[in-house]
C-alpha cells in the first residue's frame, strides 16, 4: 500500500504533512521552488526521486505529480524502484568488474606476447651469435658471406674474406687467466666493428679466430688497407685489457672472390691458408692468398 511505501501504517502520521515530508532532503528544493515544481508538473515521464521513510530508511521511487483542482492540492503517484535500482547498480558493478578483468587479462596477454617475442629473439640470437662477443657465429657468417658472394657475382664486384688469428692469445689465458682472455676477445671484437661498415660482417669462428666479410670491394688494395687498420688495434697491447702487460698481435689472411674461390667456404679456406703463411713468416702481419695456396 501507499502507507507501507513510506514506512508507516498510520494515516494520521501522514495527513497534514507538507509534501516535502515524503522526500529526502536533497529533493526538498524541487517542491518548494515554484519554477521547479511547475516544471515537474509538466513532466510526462516518471521522475526519479528518493523517499525518506517514516522509519528512517530511504527508498528509490519513480514519481508522477499532477495538480488537483485547488492550486495547493497535488496528486502524487509513486512506484518503488529500489529493487530495480539495486539490480541496475549490481549489473553496473558486475560490468565494471568484468571490464577490469578484461583489461587486466588484455594487459597480461600483451605482456605475455612481449615476453614470448623477447624469448624468441633471445633464442634466435643464441642460435646465430657468439655468446661472449655478440658477433655472428659461423652459421650466420656463412649465410651472410654467401649472400655477399651472390651480390658480388650479380654486380661484377669482389668480396674480401679476411681471416684473423690472434698471436699470443694462449699466453694471455695461461698467464692472466680466462677472464683476461675473454676481455681481450671482447675488446678486439669492438675494435674490429668500428673499422668496418654496416654492410660488412665481423664474425667469430671460435677460440681466437675472427672472419670479416668485406663487401663491395673494387680492388685488392681496399682489403689491404683494412688489414693495416686492423693491425693498429695491436699497436699498444697494454691498452687492450686495462693496462695489463700483454704481448698480442694478429696474423691475417686475405682471399678475394672470384680470384681465390667461388664460394664462401672456398674463400675462408684460402684466407686461412694465407693466414698460416703469415704465422710461419713471423706473425703480426697480413698476406693475400695466391693461386699456389688456394684450392679445394
């Protein structure tokens, strides 16, 4: 009943009360302000409001207000929407929580994808690069060298394969320990990289052996000049490991495509043979492969 709606069963408690008595204080101004009241009387749709019940509780209602014959008389129709409002609020809260879970899951999936990409990239680097120096390993070096040979054949250019073997590396390991040897290899790697172009490849075969695939070479003198710059790395050996007194150098062999081989493997073999000629001749120098020390 209407009395139950406002929290009482005694009509005498209601009769004679101003209309504001029914409502929460937030709505009192609507019923005391003539303009607001006039606007409410013309409202065709049910108006949301809040009853302040006699027992001190509040309920949400939809109301419709019509004026009686007397300007002071009003007929108020009210419908309890508390349950409906609670259901709407519960649905809204549920949707918010669902949205938060979706955002959190999306964030988790995004992070998982990023982690997987990072892992895949790390695995790719591990498979194709040397773990100590970060240089391309034999596998990646051969791929790039074969690509360089293919381009050189297409463009009628040359490719130089420069085989570098460190002189005195074993002595550094034996005298100063493997940490010093590792530091030397990393320092030499960095110095080699700054002496080549982005289109060239510096790779580590293993141990103290390095290969440079020097691309787009027009004449042998270009490779010879690069080897001279490489030997400069060892001009002051003590600067290679934080002032540690070491005696290291490099024996370098040079092979050119197509002069000394048709494939990357042939060129590495020819450059390796030329490097050993330097070793036998006193070390710390370079030599160009010749027809006599090339072959299958």
